[in-house]
C-alpha cells in the first residue's frame, strides 16, 4: 500500500522567511497530491493540490512541486505570516477512487 | 462552496453505549464520503470509504461490525460506533468529495468521542 513520509515534524521560521515541507511516497501509481492546513481544534483545510501531469503549481504565497521520478513533493510557503502557524498534512492518492494516505503532519510555527 | 457539516462535535458517554455521528455535505452532492480517525498530534487514519447506495469499503484492521457506516443519500453519511469502549475514544472526522476519480476532499469539523 501507499506509505507517505513527511519531514520535518516541526519547523520554526521567522516571520517573512520561507518554509518548506517535504513528503515522500512509495506507490509510483499515485497521481494526486493534496496539502491540508489544520489549525488547532479546526478542520483540515485544502490549501493546494497537484496532479501527476504537472511538476509545479502556485497559488499566491503557496507553491507545490512534484518529482515523480524521486517520488517526493514539497510545499513552499513564502513571506510567512503568523497566521500560517498550523499543522500541515501532505497526502497521496492510494488508488483512482479518491482514497488518500496522509503523512504524519508538520507543525509550522511562524515567529513574529 | 463545498461545506461539510459534522454532528455532534463532542460526545461523552458510558462504556457500552452506541454512538452515531452524522456527516452532511451542505451545498454539493457527495459521490463519496470518507471516515477518518485522528489521534492526538497524529495523522489522519482512513477508516472507510462510503459510497451512496452501496456498502462501505473498510481499511485493513478496521472492524466493520464495530464501525457501522451508512450512506443513505448523496448528502448524508453516518458512522455508528457500536458498544463503544474507552479505547474507541478518539477524534473522528469525515470528508466528502464530488464526482469520481481523485477529487479534493472537504472535511467536517470532527467529533471528539470520549468513552468513560
């Protein structure tokens, strides 16, 4: 089955700096990779996703890159703000029926 | 759009009680709904996939007789934790997606279940 690894588990950055979270996956058949942001006590919110037919996608301060050969994908947050502080989860599709395998999450702390 | 409502948000009950959790898609028809379990500071663990009008598909290690799932309509799925015990205490969260294939999943607010 699909195994998703996420690193680092905790990341502290100064406000204004960039944050990068990396995930690896094991199943070469995976073709959909979403990223979710979960603030304390709240629901996971989809912030960006990428499909295997593209290598990079950007939405304002957030970007995701995908390397299918190496089976890893990364989330990039630029010009970080205190409200970016949250747990970020990566996920990879298990099959074509929308099932997802999630990484363990990354606690991002933006220091004002 | 794509709002998912989950109810109740918090349940505290005695051991042996059965607890029903509802997941509703408010502004779209959800072809598929998913049920996850999340332990403190841990990831989301997929329990089962629920398709409207058919039996749920359970992940390996998840007892289908323990966690009953019903997906009666395109906007409602329910998870019933039967004869709950303290080890069933956890955060249960549902998600819903539109259409077929790999579509974005939209999550509910989750249910904190505490079994005494």
